[in-house]
C-alpha cells in the first residue's frame, strides 16, 4: 500500500503550529528518572485496583505488577501489547487468531483466553466479554497519556464480577498542575508503519483536562517467507496427506495485510467529579489466524472493521470524616462494521476469484454482524472503623447488556435493524439478546498488627441467563517495614459466564458443515490458591509466587456434535455439525521468580522465570488427560536498562525465552503427523529486542526500537479451532523483525 501522508496532516500541521505559538512547559514537570529511585522505593508505588483502596503494592491483597510512566517512556512502550509481552508468566501470541476471536491469544499463568482478562481505563471497563474477546494487536490502546498501569494477577471477581479470571489491568491517566502541556510525536517503521499522536494536558482553575488522538497505519506484516503458512494448502489431515502449492509470485497480488487504527480519548476532572470518553476504530485484514489462502478472492483479502466507544462518569461524596459514597456510570458500545467481510473463493483449489461465478452462497464475500451495548450503574460506600484498623467497601451494581453475538455467514452486508430470528437453532440468522446482572459485594481489610493484615470479601451476582454465583476472596498479608519482607496467602474464585459470542455462535458452510448454538452451557468455574512472598533491599529485590488453579466445566469451541453421511445431486458427502461444550477440568501448578537489581545510578537489571505445568481432562480427547496446550512450561524474560551522556541517552536490551509448548492431541493438521493421540510440540525459541531514546533538549526526544533483532522464525498456536477440520495448518508464524524510529516533542 502506498504511503498516505494526507491522512497524517491532522497531526503534522498542529505539530508545526503549536511548536511556534505555545508557551513551553517548565522542565520541572518532567517525571523523575527511574534511576533516582531505589528498588525499595519502586515497590512502594501506590495502587487502587486490587482493593478499591489506595495502598502500596506490597500491601495490596493480590500479586501486583506496577508499570509506571518512567518505564513506559524509557522502554518505548507505545501500546498495551508492548507491556503485556514483557509481563512475567504471560505468553502473548500476536496474529495467532482470526480477527473476530481477538486477533491474538494471551495466556496468563497457563490460563488461555482473552475473554478471561479485564481491561480498564481509570476503572472504566474497555473490553466486552459478552460480545467479543479482548482484541490485542500491536496498535491498540495507546499509552501516551497513561501515568501508571496496575496489573493484578489472578481472580478479582470478588470486586469486579464473575468474568475477572486470570488478570485485571487498569490504565491510570496522567495528571498535571500545569496550565497547558502539548505533546506530539511521529514514528515510522518497517512495512511502511506510520504512527502519530497529539496529546494535551491542562488545568483551568480547578478543571483538569486531558486529550489524546492516536493514529496508526501499516502495509501489514509480511509472512510470505513462512512457506507452510503462506503457500501450502493441505489436501487432508495426517502424515500421508498431500498439499497444493501456490508459489509466492502467483499470490503476491492477492496478499494485502494492511491495518490501521484511530483512538481518541478525552477526560475532565473537577473536584469530586470526573468524566471520560473514548473512541477506537481499527481495521485489519482477514488473512491471518488460520491460513491466508482461505480468505482470498477477487484479488484481495477481506477487511475486519471494529468500533468501540464509551462514556464513564464518576462522583465521590464524603458523608463524614472517612465515610465516602462513590457513584459510577459506565457505558460501552462495541460494533462490527456491517461492511466487514471475509473474501472466500468458490471452491478448491482456490484458483477461481470472481464475483460473477456461481457462488457458495450468493457471493464470494462473507459478511458478519456483531455488537454489544453494556451499561453499568454502581454505588460504593467505603469507611474505616475500629480505630481506623478495619477498612471496608460495600457496593451494589446493575449491569445491562443488549447484544448481538457473532452472526452466521451473510452473503451481503447486513443491517442491525432486521433479519433477527427468535429461534436460536436457526443457523442462517442471528439473535438479538438482552441480559442483566445484579451484583452485591463487600470487602474488609483488617490491620491486625503493624505487620499483619487480613482481607475478606465476596461478591454475589444474579444473572438472568445463567443464574447466581458467589465469588469469595481471602488474603493474609504480612509486611514488615523494618526488614522489607512481605508475604501473601491468597484464595479466590471466579465464574466465567458462557458468553453469547460462544454460546450462540453460528456458522454454516453449504453442503459441508455447520456450527450451532448450545444454550445449555454452564459457567466455567475457577479456583485459585497462591502464596506470594519477597524482600526488597535498597538496590535489590526478589519476589516469588507459587500458584495452583483448578478450572471446572472447561468451555471448548468447535467440538463435533454429529457426523452425517448424506447424498445429493453431486454425490455422497459428509456433513459435520459442531458446537461449543463444557468439557472436563483443568489443573495448573506453577512458580514464578522475579529479580530486580540496580547496579549503580546508570545501570539496572530485571529478570523473571516461570515454570507452569498442568493437564486437562475432557471429552475432546476421549476422556483422557493431556498436557496444557499452547502454554510453555518454561518462560524467562530479562532485561538491562542503562543511562548514558548525563542521563540524556537511555538504552535497553530485552531477552525472552519461550520453551516448548504443546498442541491439542487431536490437532493433526499440517505440518503435524498422524498423531494417534500424541501431543506434538512447538519448538522453543529466543527473542532479542533492543531500543533506546535520546533527549536532544527539554522539548525534543528521539527514540528507536527493534523487536526480534535476529529475525528469528518461530511457531505460535492457532486459537479457537484446535481440533476442527477447518484448521488448515497446525501453527501460525511468529512476528518477524520489527523496526521503528520516531520523535516526540513537548511544548
């Protein structure tokens, strides 16, 4: 795709104008350098997400990781995915899923699924698990306006609801006392990647305002060098199956993996009131996830266009000394653009590319619809008692969802105003659903002594579709300020609702197969046990976590319901019906060790290593157990941060090791052999990333980043169709070398 500089004029013009007209911000407003803090100081960062009460990370009732603004800037974290792939015990596989399944797979401590993670911005819920998994791509959720990212491991369902299973992430906005600060930046990288943003922070009297506009475009990552993924289409499963080869030079004009996104965020604060709103639109191609060959017709691929917008209102009122009422209104809408489509050829071997031919349905494009409207009203009362030793929060929330789960294949762009079916078994149509949930929760934190505290709480939810759930949490917390030893014992539970996106998922391929709804799915039940402990010194710290997780009623997609041998005018054929089921249980055990060390005022080191093992018992493997799929038993992440030239130059190196990870035992697609129940493995691999930034003066900074410096080829798992005959390959390629260079100005 040719560079479209016109679309970036809204960024370039304000950049030049404001540079010459706006008063420069005082340099004293800049953040303290990370090297001015000891490691001991960094562990004392205050957070709110883990308990709805401001306290230090070591005193919070959960395993917590804090990413502050200094780390965001020094390590060139541009988007949320940059942070996620560096987190301990996390495997993020970008471009391993189809766009309607989240575009990626995130595994947290062995728990797979983007729909088991809650993402928030100042407490506002951004992802919508009832209609779509959390989309994670390299260019969503910009961090330019983020002061701090609070990451909570494990279940937080006792506070936030049943679907808060593996991780809770809260991005906290930057604040300023300056009258006006403008920031802007432009990046350019490999594959014609272009990023630009403009940001405003200001204060007028008591009114604080922040605004961010971020735009990203790329011609798309070129995976054509991965021959098995790009050019080979298997003619059948198993070791004896042949394949059809499509040479790169014959396919290059059909491969258009362009992507783009636009994000706008606006926030106001006035006294005890705050209001924020956001809009995010991204457009991606449909040639990744399973096989690019499957989604090419009419000399191009399809486009997946998704829009998100939301509004959040928060008010705090102090009844009396130490007694607060907090009121929240949270509304989010996610919608798939009706023009989104997958381009599909009429028939194998995928050499017919024309809308004029007799189609599989009506056309060679496949359209879908999907939307969700979520509104939550919540009231919280917090207070302290017993000589300020007992800190309590009591809340009630009402959540309503109006949604349309992913529709069946449509031959023309659909409308959100018609074509609904009241029969959930009608796989040709789709279903407009309404849901509501009433939740009640309480949490108490009791300071038994100067070193020992207890947290006890729970949340009761009544859902009109899957009934009532109760999720308790109990935490024992030890922290000695004199020795800096800390320890946490954590017990928590969560229920993952069978989201309509999966429950009512419909899919039909004429004459070949169909996927039908399963309204009898039960919630997936998760119980977590964790022991987290560590110690900090002035320039050194370590932290260790042991965890055990049990998942019941495991939800599995794409499972065979029936196989029929049929005959029509074309002859004999097999028709397969699939659905989503509850299937057995999963047991996960793991340990994670983290170390941080500040060698001197210019050099610091961090490392984490995790070992995670487990097994699943389910009917998709004839009731037998098998090892955790997609999750590497061993992961290691380490990095070195350094300062040079009077701290004006920052350089960093990051090394990541991902151990072997297993496929589902029934994944026998190319290039795996006929496995007979054996689990094949993805190979281990190392990645080397580096980057840096240089402060030219108080107004200008330049930066660069190189991911996968050695251009290492590696495998990633296929998500969502582990055992389906639709899966054309057993794995997808990892992301090749990525390079970008850019600059930021502050004025």
